[in-house]
C-alpha cells in the first residue's frame, strides 16, 4: 500500500504510513522534545557527510539543541584533506518558533546565542500557516559566517549582514511526500514545497507539514548555479559535483520521547493519548520475532570506523537486549554506500562492524563469544546509490540472531 498522510492531530503529532518498501502499517509521532535527533546528509565530491542535531531541552521560553558534524576539508596548504569536527550548542526562543520568518540555518561557533527573531531547524508556525493559507510568505536565509559577528545592526560585521530575504510561493496545492528513515523505518513524511529567489539565486524548501515542528527536511540554494559542463567534467573523473550552491536533506530522524498514536479510533476530533516511547524495545521485539533488524542510528565518523557519541543510546539498547536474553548470539553486519573504491568499502564495513562489537564488549561487558562480525561493503544495497536518501539507507548496520 502506498504511503499516505493519515492525520495531523491536534497535539501536532504527524501520523504516517510506511512506504511500499516497508512492511505493514504504523503510526508515528515526530515531537519537538528532548531526545529528538535529526540527521542531515550533505553531498560532497568525495562522499556524503552527516550533521546531527539533537534537542537537549525544551521549556516554555526556549529550545536548546546540540549540533555535531564531521567532514573532510581540503586546505590549500595541505596535500591531503583533513577531518574537521564541529560541536556546538544553539538556543532558539519559543516565541520565535511561533512567529519568526528568519531561518538561521548556519551553525557557527562564534555566533551570539540566542539570535532573536530566528529559527534553527526549520521555519515557524506563522510562516507555515501563511504558506498553507495564502500560498506565499516572506522568508529569510543566511550565507556562511566568518569572524565574530555582532547582534547590533549598527556594528559591522553583524549577524544580519549575512541575511538574504525573499518571497516564496507554495508550488503544489497538496503536501509533497519525502522519504525519511524515522526510528529505523523508512516512511514518507508530508511537506510543504516552496520556491523563491535570494538575490538571483533560485532556491527551494520542503518544510515538514506540522505547525509545531516544521523541520526543513530538504532545501537547495542557488539551484543549477554550477555550470553543467563542470558537473559532467567532474563526473568523468569519478567525482560528484553538486550543481547547486548549497543543498541538504534530512535522511534520518530518531526520538526517544513522546509516544505512538494507537490505530484505534476515538470520538471525532479527539486525539488518543500517547502510549509511551514508540521506539522502546522495538529492536528487541524485531530480533525476537524476525531475527533481524536494520539500525540507522549507529553513527560513524566520515570514512572511518570511529563511533560518534550519538551512537550510545542504540548501543546500550543492543546490550540491554543481550543481557535480557543470555541465550542470544548476534551477528553485526556492516554496509556502506557505493561511493569510492569497492575494496575500500568492503574493508570499511568490516571495520565498522568490528567497532560495534568492540564497543559492546568493552563498554557493556558483553561476552565477545556471543558476537560475530561481517562486512558486505556496497554489495547489498537497499536502494539506489544515485540519491542522498538512497545512499543513506544503504549506509547501515544490521543485527541478526544466529
């Protein structure tokens, strides 16, 4: 059955069905709450890198989030690219989530915090409602920062020197569905697709169709700004060049808060009460029932087997399941996308599987004899490797009972 939007409930829960590549039907929520993790893929010539945004706290006054990214950067003075890591916190005022029309999407450690009048991971309730009721809205967007900009508009450089604004129109009269892996299940999420122009640069956004949590699931800035002949030239040499000035796409969302909406119906207009963490125990249940589970929230550094900090909740869940079932023996399987050399990818997938085993043994005292590892590289893709979302689904760890 094709994926369709079921409801946008009064408590702002987004309800979706699994897409045709999933199995069965499930209803999920994507609440703005502590523990919500949003993983974004950005395409580079030498492979995709992922930034991770995690909501740390939510109060009546503000939302606090952590940003983490690891990517390869080529310095003009160096022969080889180097891994650049960035970790920082950001505060967004609750009143701006309601009304602001400036989407400050840049994460830069020398920015003042908070920046009143801006949002960080999407747009505001007011902007989304304008797009849905009037078909257009004014939207602000920021180019990359340098130095230490001030909040004072009379002082230069200031934050707003990097601001671009434009009028954006809704493209389709109905929500556009985008594929996202939510709590390790591939689903289709409803978005509002808009197009506009920033100082001559054609730009589009896809905002999650939820007034309380309108995440920017995809955007492209400076569409087709890079000449097609340059893109083709790089492609002949085996390198991918992004035809846009900048673009990103949310590929994974996980959360350990809120709850699932039961499929049973209640009185008209009444939202059923949440029934607990929808991801709680799901890994254990899948291993018990089918003997296998795909895991997308074990994160590695770019082109590396080094585990990132955001992997810890899932590692702990695997360990807890093994402690609860002392008779279980598990195989940890590593998979990559197809970017790069096939032999390198095969070895990388093996090392990543071994890194998961090593963490379970050393951090959680799991008997190493209960864990085996194998790497398949890019030989067992879930989807095409021609798209960001396809490559994201192919980069995974699979856990199987033996």
